[in-house]
């Protein structure tokens, strides 16, 4: 009998592999709030090439007898090693979170150009969130006013630095990302290696962490210290 396998991205081999399955667990049901059906499978195994352990998750997309003739599951996304990045700050906009999730999925599928396009989208969304004052996003803007032009990536990066949201080093990284995003966005012959795309992903994570998570954490820290000082006076 052939051993059971599942397709997953091996970060060490930097390729999709048919991992040898050592076990899996599935849970199905209906969620408490909306009553929507769900299905999730966790699977563990080893890479047939480097023999490192790999674990992934898959979500059910179609449900037999409910919305489809047959059950259908998403591609397996790796959760060990190198799980998808999670950020802490509640201020991070959904567009940013969605774009980095898409970029990660693209990388795991070796779609490096798509990954760079999504990383650029994430950074552009950070620029808009940080630089565009909230009133422009409100619906109360009169319909007669001219439509607001959103800040684009190149200009956004410059302004982030001018206004000290990012420092010199993060600015350099952002510019590299901008250059690669442009390669990704236009039909040129240039290709992007997985190594480069992974580095850019790391830089984008650092920028988001700096702008949101670390800033929140530092503000909380300062507040705590000043409360303590006031108490001790
Ligand atoms: Zn491997």
C-alpha cells in the first residue's frame, strides 16, 4: 500500500513537497453564533526530501448536502515550522492583514511575483492608514467634493520617513520593496527569487511591527511608568 501523503510547502527545501503523513485530526460542526458549517483538518508528517517535520491546516470550503454536491477543502497551509506571522496591535487595518496573509500563501505556492505585489499592497495600506487623516474616510464628506486621491506607495514611504514614522533603515527596506513591487506590478521579463521575496516579507513584517506593535507597546510602557511615578509622589 502506498503511504498517505499531503502537499505542503517545505521551507527548508523551498518547494511544495508530497509530505509523508503521520497523522491528522479533523473537526466539523456548526459555529455557535451564525450556525455556519465549518471543517478544519490539522495534519502532520515529514518532508520526503529533507525529512524535517511539517504540519499544516486546511479549511473546508464546500459542504456536501448543504451548498455543494461534494466536500471541498482548501490547500494545506503550513503552520509548523515558520507559522504565518501574527501581529498584536488592534490598530492594524484589515487590508494590511489580508495582504500579508495573501503574500504568505503566495510564497508557499512559490508565486514570488504575486507575493511581492501583495507585500507592496500591505505597505501601501500602512501608508494610507498612517498618513491619511481620518475625516477623508468618513462618509460625511459632501458628495460634491472632488474624490480624494489616495497616497501611493513611493510618496507614502517618503512621507512616513519625513514624519518620523519610520527611521532610515526601514526607509531603505521600504524602497527596496517599492522597487520589487514595481517589477511585480508591470509585465517585464524580470523574475523574483523566493529568497528575495522572503527577505522582503521579513522587512514588511519589521515595518508593520515598528509602526504598530512596538509603538503601542512603548506607549503602554510610558503610561505605566508615569502612573507609578504619580503614585509615588
Ligand atoms: Zn524538505
